[in-house]
C-alpha cells in the first residue's frame, strides 16, 4: 500500500531518514573517503600546520557522521547545518556528549560570532551555485578562524560528476536500508559543470505496510581547481594546497574529489 505525501518545501527534509545508508553506498561505489579517513586526514593536517586544535566547526555537518568521528578523537565540535531534519539525525549521534553542540544556519552566512581552531566541511560546498556564494562562504570561514587556523573541505571533480551521471542515467540506482528505499539519479544540465541530483524516496511507516513517498532535487557543481584556489586567496587564505580525496597524494586525472587545505 502506498501513501503519497506532499513534496517537501525544504531540502533534506526527508532524505535524512536514509542519509547514512546512502553515504555508505556512495563511499563503496565511487571510492569516496569514509568519514574515519576524513577525520584521520584532518587530524594529521592539524598536527602539522594548525597549531593546537581543540575547537572545531563542522560546516554543513549533515547527519553528524564526521561530527561523531571528531568527538571520538577528543575535539570540541560545533555542527552547523541548514536542515532541521539533518540536525535531528546528528543529535541522536551526539546525545549526552558535553563537547558537542548543533547550530542551524545556512551558507553563505554563518550565524556564529566566535573563533575556532579549525573548520572542516565534506560533501557540501559542491552545492553552492556561484563564485559569489563561494567567496562569501570563504570570507565567513576566514572570519571565524583564529590566525593560523585551517579550513579543510572537498569538491567534486568534473570526472567524478560525469561518472555519477553515466552510472545513474538512464537507469536510476536503488539504495535500500530497512524501511527506507532511495532511487537516485544524476543528470547533466545545459550549463557546463552543472548537474541535478534527483532522489525518489519511499519510507515505510512504523508497524504498517504504508509507504510515504517524497522526492528531492539538488544541484551539483564541478568547479575548476584554479578557480576555487583563487577564491580562497581572495578571501584572505594562504598556503593553499590541494590533495586527492583526503590523502596526502597530489590530484591527478583519476581524482574523484579534491581536498583543499587553506590556512588563515
């Protein structure tokens, strides 16, 4: 039996129910870095060039996967996201943790007025639509970092975006996890380097055979490396380096995600 509800007006208002399952699937299918690897990478970077790091901002923390990893390593972590539904998922992971808090805010504005030792973001800035929004985001991160603090984030390469489109079009891919089923596809748009992520989701209501259906569409952008580095420099960052997918390897023709390290 199928019950179809209204389409959500806010992004990620339904997807969080199966976000973690989708993340595991993407890590496996597209060689993305698992959150444990991300945490290991940033910890190594911080020890090398970030000075003493205690206070960390997880920018666009989503359901709290990286937030949890950083807490387990002993950091004081603030998770920021625009989605109330995602933050509810994150709250379940950090419940009872005194060294964690959650803040709702939307980029490029960051509704905080304090300094952090480090800022990290994964799988989020690929959704920012233009260089103005990216630059304002970088400027706000720069404002929040203490001198010498580091900003680490990732961006999809065009190769990765193209592989996503090829793999999920015309046949959508199915991700299943208990009561949650997601049909996912990524399509190219008429604008170079711009893609649409489509998700059709079914969630079985507890103790019934009734399924609620929702759909979401998000834009993905594949930015040239030199443009991202240039915007970082304009925002005031220095010592900008780019690595391959949260490793210490340089980027190359097979890179799926570029990992940027910038210092305030």
